[in-house]
């Protein structure tokens, strides 16, 4: 299993066990408040262990309020569990560039900026999710404008185009790796942005989702 972590409820950044990631490794020093009233303090090892005695990953419901100790102190050292910390999308990984620019110890001013950034991130994530929902809905709407035979033609044409893309990509890679020219450049193969079929224009990526769903449903129907 790889590294995993949770985000600090005060600043929104993850617990990270990396001495090159933050000044004096403050992002790896945790305070955990449990629903049962316990307060746990200690270093985080990147794999659920806090202070060497308590493993967050072993808890059945995994509900606890997690803070960086430095952030916890800045927000008044709360002692009661309030809500579960979300899982960290970065898994608490230490990125290479952090060795050059480690996070300085937090201040109240930095904490306000971090909160503002993560509030904006929530809005952007919500918009991205809504945009995805709208795009797949449009692909499904266009897909549904075909009758059964039309859908079969569309799926076949899409799969032919997809096969051509992979064939072209492999041919270019093979030509590059087998070229005697030391200055040869690998020709990039880009997936199409759109797919036009019988007067309808589909987003290529979202059409792939619709096609996969169509093939899965028909495969399931045939196996009954």
C-alpha cells in the first residue's frame, strides 16, 4: 500500500512526513481529536501511524479531526472532535520541489490565505464536477438521438477511429525507436477533440464514456 493521509481542518493541507517539505517538519507533526474525546499528538509516518502508538488507518469508521500541531496551536488548541478530516488527494506525498522551497512555519496571516485558497478549490471542484455532469449528459443526449441501428453504427465508427489512433501512435513510436537518426523526434499523436458522425458533433472523451456504457449494457443483456 502506498502513502495515505488526511487534510488538516485548519489549513486544508495534508499531513506529510517529509523533512524537506516543511520547515522543521511541521507538516508531519499531528494532533488528532477523536469522537470519544481522546487527544493524540505525535509525528505522522505517512501510513496512518501517529506518535508510534495509534494508527488512524486501523480505525473502523476513520472519523477524527486532524490538525498539524502548528495549525492547531494557531486556532486556539481545540479539544473537541467537530467533524471528520477529508482524505488527502495528494496522499501526503512529499513533492521534489519542496526541498528547495519548504513551507515556512504557519502564521495567522498564512492560515487565512490557505483557508481562502481551499475555499476557492472547493468551488472549482464543484464547478468541474458540474461541468463533467453536463458534458456526459450532452453526450448521452446525442447518443440517444440514434435508433438501435444508428447507435451500432456510431459505436462501430468510434471504435474504428480509436483503433486507428492507437495504430498510428504505435507506428510512430516504433519508427522513432528504430530510427538510426540520433536527432529523431517522436511525433506526437493526439487524440481527436471531437468526433463528427451523421451530423452530430460529440466530445471525443465523453463519447467514449457513452460507448463504454452502451457496450457494457449490451454485453450484460446478451449474457442473460
